[in-house]
């Protein structure tokens, strides 16, 4: 949400605070109930234009560690197709890249706030970084995982069920002897083919069940999720991490196909037993929106894999981050100081918005976050004229302890002096540059495809369908310029993930008919080059 303000406001004292429910006065309080301003300058435009000011200068959202949108976009581009812009979620592009934020000592989060000046001198990019403590290795609780595996006909395509089988074999070899797994299959109906089984002494049996998975009929995701939760509840192990893992192309075509309807069937199991849902998407044709909504509403998250290397990363290297919890119902709130800030805009998180007054209402759903995760939120921020010094914002995160469900908060502030450095060029923070490239890339894919998240698909104005070589964000470089920045970052960091980002940008530019950006002196940004 981009807000332009005219109300007065103050700043908070102190740089950091950590407290529970009873000591919340030291962080910015949610806005009182009052009429809210419109979301955009055009009716229905929720994220792209300068908007009339809401009276509160607060931005509140549930945390999200999903990465499927970026993974699926990369596959689409690699196959010569632009991704469906409705499936491009900027926060998932940004959160696909781990950041080196300071880690907390216990459960919960550390908070980091920084930023830099964009190529538009009136605008800065502000980064809010949250991080959880890493995994505990052999000290982690045993896992009790129920895999709901899609064996419908569509899973016969190469890179779907065959990849799922390889992934499960990898994971079976990696899990500890005291971990347990169950396997549910679903096509037009669902069936439990392996009850909850201890890994120790049963690896060969589990591999045999995996090897027997074959594609059959239609895709009844609802039946698979429901059977998966029934099996997970029946096999629930006290003191273990109990989770349902859905592996599917999510192309539901029989039974209940609406995410809310599917989740209603397992509402009691989720609430009473606290079993969360982790979604793993596969396939060149993939029901991204269904999977994303299922996992968001199912107190979990989702990722996407298209190669065995990606599967090994998810099911081996990152497995604890996907199945353990460091925080439940985590929400973030950024309070901008209206005396210093004129406008601000959160990049992405449209479907994770939370009412400002619900930040401290622990009945309102947030996001579940595991060990070793980083969550990044980027804001385009415009300071008031002459605001060269002063408080810009306070970022707070609130979560519930995964075991006791006791509430906690942590916060951090940023001053305008921290936004004076340049986002691009020599000496700039490379991790911030990577996050910026990812966020601007997603916004550019949306804008370049003529996509706008309108209130109604039938009421978009002509302006809503306009195109540009870059995104709609102030100070955003063109896609060719982003490709150049990503290539330079890949060279300087030696990071394979950043190299893959540069490749995806090159593929997008080629598909959109955009010429490469010329070499420059490294200051980045500038006017868009080329026209979509």
C-alpha cells in the first residue's frame, strides 16, 4: 500500500524492544478504529499508484516464507513462456534469496532495518529484514510427516511424479532413525498406502512403497488433503513435529476444488492438533494459486521444484526449515513517521495484508516460520522535503511461541541518515541489491504484462492495462538494466542463485523483445530502455 500523509505523528524512544502482551507500549500502537483512506488513486488499484493518505501511516501484514512463485516463474521462462502475471508475487521472489541478517539466540525473530537511495532522488528503498535462529541439527525433535502424493494422470508428465519419487527417496535416506513417515496417495479418491512408520529398520519398506507410486486418474486434491490429515492425526506422535506435506501439480479437477472449501474439511484437525501444511509444487502446468492459498490458510508455506537438485535442497538441506517451527502466527507492522515520510509503498504481500488494528489480536491468523528462515519486506519510501534527519520508521514483528503460544514482540528503528547511500554502484550493500533486483524483477513482469491487481477483473481502466519496460515502482530500473545488475552481482558474489536470477532476467528480456542495457559507470537506474 502506498500512502501519502498529512497527519502529524511522533517517533518512539529507544532502538529495540522485546516484550510480551503485557508490555507493548514501547512499540508503535495500532491505529484506532476510524474511517480509512482509499487504497489507490484509481478505484480498485490496491498497489501501484500514489494513494490518498490513510490516517495511520501503518503497514501490517502476515509473514510469508513461500518461494513457489519465483521457482515456477523461472521454469516458465526457461521453457520460453512468460509467467502468468497473476501468479507473480514479489515477496516470494525476494524471499527466495537468503539474507545475512543477525540471528536471535532463541525462538522468534531478530529485526534489521536498512535502505538506500534509488536512481530517483526523491525515493529510497527501505528493507525490513526478519530472521529466525538456525536449525539445531541432531537436537531437533523427531519428525512425523504425512506425505499426500498426487498420482493423477497429469502427474505422468516428466518432472512430476518421477521427480516426487526421487525426492521422497532422497528424504527417506536423509531422515533420522527416530523420524516417522506416512504416505497417502490421491487421484479421483485417496488411500493411505503407508501408515505412520518409524524410519529406523523400515527404510527398505518405505522405498518399496515409493517405487510403487504410479499415475492413474483425475486430481481430487480435497480427498488427498483430507485423507492426509486423518492419517496425520491417527499417527500423531507426542513430542514430534507433525506436518502434512502435499506434493502435487495442484490441478484439481474433481471433488472440492476451492481452497476454502478444502480447508473447511480439515478445520478441526488443524485447530485442535496444530498440524500445519507444507506444499511442494511440481509440473510445467501448475495450480499455483490453489496451492498458495491452501498453504497460507493451512498455517504453512509452499515451494516449487523442477529438478532433482532443487528437490535435494528442499528435502535434504532445508528439511528442518520446512518442518519445524520457530514462530506461530507471525505478523509485521511498520509504523512510518508522518513528520518525515510523505509516501510509502509495500512491494508485494497483497494477499497477506492484515488490518492495522489486528496486529496484536492473536486470534487473527499470521504466518508460521521455521528455523533458519529470513523474511524480507521492501518499501518504496519518499521523504518529505528537507527531511534529511529524523525518525523514518519503526518495524515490529509479533509472534506466538510455537509451544506455549505466549506472545512476543521485537522492534527496530531507522533514521533518515541510513537512507543516504546509493542503492547501486561500488560500495553498495550487495545483499540489499539482490533483494532489490528480485523485487523490481517481479514488479516488472507484472507491469510488462499489463497486469494490475484490480478490485474487479471486469472493471480495470485503460490505465490499468498500460505497459512499461520496467516496473511501476518509483526509481525502478528497466528489466535490461536489472539483468545487467544481476550479472554483475553474480560475478562479484559467486552465488549460483544470483546467477540463476540473472539468467531468468535475460530470458524475460528476450521474450519481451527488450535490448540489452548498455554498460554504464555503475550508478544503475535511469530511464526505462525499450518498450514492452
